[in-house]
């Protein structure tokens, strides 16, 4: 079985979306401080996911076709890429993507500075192979990113799955406020792995957990209640539930019944809130 390059790219680009949701509608009977804190931290979570996802996109642009196929033309023109050792087929390899200190503007308008550094142990289609990403004074649009993001092939050719973790994650905003971020998510191919030429039938089952904590001590955590289902041809998760905890407040986020849309429902106690996804 051949793992689809673009399918894997979508997997990594979307991994943070396990926990992403936007602010929900406020009701009059809500406690204002709790509601606003939840809304604020959820928005920070969404933004941090976007920036960390962007890192994955840059890495997989360099690390194409499930191994290391350096495609200089696909990397932002102002970024310098180095690979060591450069001998084809020799692993592990360390790759440095240097965006410089003055800023490199990508096609999506993001301004990147500093370095993304990653080590790949072998081609990602091989069971047990890992790709570990770290940062050297790296920022996106003035938001500094830190931490270690790891992708590990924990499946087989007959049952493809990856475990992704973010450890000691941190995002510092231009105003100096910072937020820590951790996640541990498993992606399992549920459908589409036997049709390499057709990506439209790809379906993944996600499970895992994650946490965001603000510099003032507020915490938003989430853990999958059942499988979260993601389809290749839909930006958002289409079904499944997350158990959420904001400080000491518990809730459940329901992604729906499988339809591809940007709607979900957040339940806290006996109250339901409509949630608009990205």
C-alpha cells in the first residue's frame, strides 16, 4: 500500500484542528467573567493552531512524498534550506529552513522570521519513523513559537496511523502575553488508503487530548469523547464529541452528524451554544 503524499500533508496540516473552536454566543444568564475568559482563550487556541499548522505546511513542502525530496522551487524564495547529510537515502537527516532575521513573506501573507529545524529518522511510510520539529527564534506575524512537535508512524502498511505530539509548546504574542500549548493526537485512516490517486475518499478517525494555558493562569483542555471524523474534502471535523474543561467548568462540543459545515454545539450544564468553526 502506498501512503498518499497529499493525504499525509492534510493530516499534519489539520492535526491541531482536533481541539479548535471559535467563540460562541453569550446568553444573558452566563457568568460574564467565565464566558469572556472561555471566549478569549478559545480564540487564542484557534490562532495558535493556525500558526503551528503553518509550520507543518512549510516542513512538508520541503519533506515531500513521505520522505526527503527537496523541492527548492516549492519553498518560499526568501528561505534558505540546508540538509545534513545530503546523501540520498541516508538517515537520519537534519533539515534547517532559515527565513532570516528581517522577515520572509509567504504566498499566504504570513511574515516568517528565524529558523524551523527538523530531524527525520527515515521515510514516514515506515513503521516507527519519526519527524521532530523545533524552532530557533522563529516567529509568524510577530508571534513567537516554541516547543517540540513530533510525528511518529505507529501503524503498518495494512493499518496506517500516526501519533502527533506537541510538547512544551508556547506562543508569545507581540504585546508580550504568552500561552502554553500541548497536544497528543492519533490519526487513523478509516477510508481511502487503498486509492492513492484519489484523495476525495480519504477519511480519518482522530482521538486524543490537548491543553492551552494563559499567562494569567486560565486553562482550556479537551479530550475526545469518541472518534472525531475528518474527511479530506471538508475543512472541519464532521462528527464526534470533545469533553471540554475551562478552569473548573465542564462542557461538551458536538461536531454534528457527518455533514460538512462550519457548525457545532457547545453544551455547558443545561445550556447549549451555537459554535461557528473556522
